[in-house]
C-alpha cells in the first residue's frame, strides 16, 4: 500500500553541519555533498513511489532542488524526538492537502530520514492493513522510518535518539500507547565511512553511490588525509613516483631508514608521535631565538613548547586539523601555505623546518630562499635533515587513507646536511652548527645579512 503522505525529514547539507561522522575520511564539503546526494536519492525514490502528498520537513537554509510539488515544512523543536513529534502534528493538521485531495487522519503517513539513500519504492510500499503505526529499525539500533495513521500525542517525544536502543525504546513506546505496530525490515543507516562504502557498493547507480565512487577513486588533497591521520585514522604515506614506492609511517620512534625525515619509517602514519617532545626536539627548542615561525607546525608540539618557555612563536600549516590542535594547546597558529603572505615577513628570529619539512614543495632551494625572506638579518633557520649527509633527492609523497581514499602526489625533497649547507649558501645563509641527537640530524643556518 502506498502511503498517502510520505515525509522526508532532512537537514540542509551544509559543510560541518551534516554527516559529520563521515569526517575526517571526507572533508566537510564532501560529507555535505554526500548528504545532498542521499537526500536527492530519497526524494527520487519517493517520486517513483508516487504518494498523494510529499512533505519535506526541512531544517536550515533552503536549496534549489527540492521537488516543486513538495510541501516544505520547517522543523520545529530542539531535540530530534521533539522535531519528529512536531512534524507529525503539523502534517496531520494540513487538511485538506494541496490540490483538494482529502488526506487526513486515518490515512497512512510515513516518515523517512536522509540516511538511507539505498531506499527503493518497495521499501515504502507496505501493507498497513490492521496496523496503526509502522517502524523500520536500522542496523545500528535506531530507526529509518516511522509512520502513523493519525497524530498520537507523545508517540515520540522523550524517546532517546541516536543511541543503540532508540529503535527498541520507540517500539516499546508505540506499544505502550496501545498501537498495533508493523515492523519493517532493518536497513543500514549511513553514519560512518564504512556504512557509506557499503551502501555505495550495494547501490552503485544511485547519486550517493556515484558520488562516493568519484570521491574515493579520484585523488584528493593531501590535507584531507593528513587531517584524518591527526584525528586518529589509519593513513599510510607512500613515497616515490606515482606514490608506488615504499610504504612509510611517521611515528618518531627511530631514525629514518627512508631518509624522508627523522619521523618517517616503514609502517603507517602515526601522527600521535607528533604530540610528544623528544630529547632531540628539546635541543631544537634550546637553539631557537624568538620570535619563532614553525613552518609545517603539525599539531604544534614545538609551538607549545616554545610558548610555554615564553618565546613568541607562531605555527603555520596547510592542515586545518593541525592548526586547530595547535590552538587547543593554547598556542598560536595559522592555516597558511608557507609561500603565502605571512605576518612579520623579514622580522622573524628563527624559522623552524623540523620533521623533514625541508622537503615541503620538493624544491629546498626555493624553500630556503623563502625562509631567508621571512627572517631578519642575522636570524637563524633550524633545519632537520636526512640522516645521510649526502642525500639529495626529489620525490613525491602520496597519502593513502580509509575507504580507499588517496591523495594526489605532492612534490617532496629528501636532503642531507651537506646538501642543505650547499643549497643554503646559494640562498644567502651561512651554516653555523650541525648536530645529531637520537639518530636525528639538524643544521643551524644564519641569515648572511
Ligand atoms: C612531516 S609533517 C611535520 C609535523 C610537524 N612539524 C610537527 O611538529 O608535528 C609536515 C607538515 O607540513 C605541513 N605542510 C606541508 N606543506 C606545507 C606548506 N606548503 N605550507 C605549510 N605547511 C605545509 C603539513 O600539513 C604537515 O603538517
């Protein structure tokens, strides 16, 4: 039986406001695009089903692609339970329906959300005979659909939402109210990246499936996967042509067999190591002359350590997550490319290129020249180098993350102390000191003035 009214409950797909559990595997904008695809798939399914009335219970700014015949009602209330309850009150109060169709109490009204883009018309075309309500449980313990023949006050309000018990508590509530409930088959809700991958694989032709495939199959910005690593996701670094070289990790434990930088060795990227100050890091901090600019500051262990010693310091990093984490440590950082305009150009006392960051951009001479422009005459650049003093290699780095996501290859350089000293001379520096601690190598360069 086709319900007389189908309600699609949806939230405007704004980055950072919807499908946030898909982040950080997907960026906020990508998660929002997946949410929009899921809503549109759901609307297409309802259109194919052809109920007499489509209601969209909408939260947030409107979008241009809602069906023109849909009755759009703003959601009311605070919690999801309250908003669901209000939607049914509002819909059963809409009588007669637009176009004079008499749809009112006693006629099946089914509500679905925006987390099941895999819905087919047959999932909604159920036999209500003898039932007052329907409930479609989802695999995670919630529910993907709920429907009534009439407004039943208190049917939803107070049911705890988004828990593994939500479906059971909702079912019990309906029974307590004396309703005869038809249970629909359980469906998978898209909440986590793994759910998205399952739904996309099972329904490759849906908007959601097509978009998911495009996002996963085309290389993304490395910062998306770097942010994912900082949030604890398993991310690998691959070095070499087309990213097909050695699989490496960044974990701070041992010297770099790869020579990519002291924090990189075979395994997977363990950004938690970037949170801890090591003995070698302490030596770096002791050499810094304020104010310090930490280029590629990551989650900010150096920035925090310097700030806590009263040294004026700013971190810059391309990664929003890295900058957020630095700020959470109470230190200052900007989301910025080192080549963008930066505060205090020509006035910094130290530029820090730690953790192999001399590799940034794959052109160490250009990076050293940029550092020289950032420094005041006589100031210093502290550079962590490859442990092999003669190494001087240009390569690429590719990040590989969850759900098969991979970044495009970014140019990187692997440079030993001797090569850094030679390049530094061409960039207007003189080398004043080099040292090794715990298998990590560093060079101090002074702006020749
Ligand atoms: C090897 S990690 C270094 C981690 C960091 N030094 C720490 O203490 O945790 C390289 C860092 O450089 C950043 N990065 C890469 N290219 C950059 C650029 N052009 N400008 C600024 N930061 C950059 C990356 O986002 C990453 O955080």
